[in-house]
C-alpha cells in the first residue's frame, strides 16, 4: 500500500517514508491511497488486541520495509489491556477504557506504536534521531514514555512553565536518560514556534536528524483504529449488531481512526463526536462553513483545539459537507455540563469520569431515549480520572485512586532544564 497527500494524490510515499516525514512535502497529511475491505469475517478466532491488530494492519504495511516486523511492533506497542466494560444500569452500553497504558491516556497507543516503528527504521542510521515535541500537557508524556530507553533516539519535550497541571508536569520530567524535558518561559504557542524554528534551522539540521511525533503522523492513527476493530468485533459477536461509538474529540485523531475502521468495513454504526466548548466542528457540521478559530480553555484541556488538523483528512474522505454531516454527528458540552455529568454519574452509576470522557458520557445521556435503547453504544474513555484530581476530586468528594503505573512515574525524581523561549536557548540544549 502507498500513502498520498490529502492535497495531491500524485505525491505518494511508502509507509516508512510517511512515518519518517510526518507531514507530506506539500504540507498535506498522509492518507492510505485506498482502503482494504474487511467486514470482520477475516478475524475469525482473534479476540485479543495483538492478534486483531496484526491482521487489521497487514494490508496497511504491505510492501513496506516494516512489513515483516509488524507482529513484533504490535507486541511491543500494545503491552497493556483494553477492557470493554459494560456500563451499569444502562441500556446496552459499554465503556472502552483506553487509559491502561503507561501515561493513563489513549495517546499511549499511538505514541508507543510510532516509537516501535521509528526505532526500527532508525536502527542502522549514523546520526541519532532527535524527536522534538511541543506539548500542552498530555502528548509529551505519552511520547516521552514511548521512546524512553530506546537506543539511537533522543526525545526533547518543550512545555510551557506553569501552564501544565502538576501531574502532567511530573509525567514530562520524570524520565532522564534519552528524554530531556525543557520548561519554557512562555506559552504552548511559544513552544510550538520554537519547534518549528528548530526544524527550519540549517545549522541544527546539519547536526541532528530531527523528527516530530505529533498527532498528524499516520503512525499514530493506524494503531488507534485497532481498538475500534476490537470493540466493534466484540460487540458484533455478542449482539449481532454494529457498535455505535461516542468519542471525546479535539484534534480528531481518535475519531478519524474509527472512521477508517468503519470505511474498511468493520461493523460500526453511528459515530457521535463529543466536543467541549471549542465548537469549530459542530458549527461546521451545522452550517457547512469552515471557520477555524482560537481555542478556548476548558476543563477537558486536551480537547482545547480551535483548528483541528485532522479535519483535512476527514474532508478528504467526505469532501461534501452533507456527506460528512451524515457520516458523523456532534455535541458540544460546556464546563458546567462536564462538572454536572461527573457528579451525576458518580452518584447514579458509581462511575468516575475524567473531564474528557465526561463529554462522551454527557453525549450519551442526551441521546433520545429510543436511539439510546436501540444501542449497542460504546463510550470511549480517553484518560484515567486520576490524571485530573484538581477537577474530579472536589466534584465527587473523594480521592481518585492512582493506577500503579502512574503512581510509579509520579514518585520518580524530576529532571528538567529551564530555558527562555528563544531558538538560541533551544539550540544550546541540542548542541
Ligand atoms: C488528546 C486527547 C483527546 C482528544 O483526542 P483527539 O485525537 O485530539 O481528538 C481527548 N481526551 C484526552 C484525554 C486526550 O489526551
């Protein structure tokens, strides 16, 4: 299989090239040049994530240098559970818990898979690979965890000092070794500007091979499709009906993976995108006018995106607004509604949501009764609530127990370098 730019179908790349480059040379995003067809019958006998992922991804790796390594990549990246837990006291609904990886959020799937791929592609290179990541909180931790201890790769994470939560900062600064955390005197936008400037700097490019691991890399989307395949097959085998998904959404990477799995032919029905107060996509679906804007800060901060980059991939798949508006629906959830939902579902269901997952729970509660009862529904839980104690604990009036993997990271000593928001300072670190 080849991959093409969303902006020019003649700009083709192999999977390995697309993984290395991240962005296509014309600034477009890589998408598969065609989708294989697989309705589910081909997964006979497979129910664990590893077995399902190896089969689902085989056509996407076909003909690439990494093809033979796919089973090993899957084994290495997906070494934690993905439970599909029935929601108590509900019509047919279940929660797909994507937060059992090392940093307790779904970004671990994409980051670990991409790390396993890039590590192999870079095994015999002469210069070490340096992954530069600007993060507003969650992505940096997942990328750092995924690359930590990997030979031939160095990770440099830039985050805005004082603007990430204490637990997020702990997950950015606990690594050491081949992971360097830079606390930048500036905003997230300053961090992103510095990373872009570093990529454009010829002196740096001469010294190091720089790469990014951001969410537009196709190597983060493909692994995310696998848990949708898993959940839809499990639901199909249990009920004989397609699963409907509700996905907390920001940059649209998570939901795009579900759209791809459905396009391939897996039994997936309705797709509801749950947004916080950043309503660029809901407004587009309602009006057909694409109006990206600045993001607004919300309790579900990992979804604070005003100009979602993966929209380009969605619109590539559904160029006509009406088609896209039929393919997915959306809801907008305010901070007040997030708080209320966390309180209510704790009391009524004994369920503790993180602020992001709460948007999906709210979307589920808002479904018309008949549609909810028709089911089966799957609520996608994107992070563990223990990552956001400042928000969640006052609402439920209790402490959220910290999962063991996260507790281990939080107990490690901090290793961090403070820099001003200048390219000279970043250059000195990379010297
Ligand atoms: C990144 C993130 C999201 C949003 O996912 P997208 O792929 O950007 O739509 C939702 N929840 C959590 C916890 C996240 O970290």
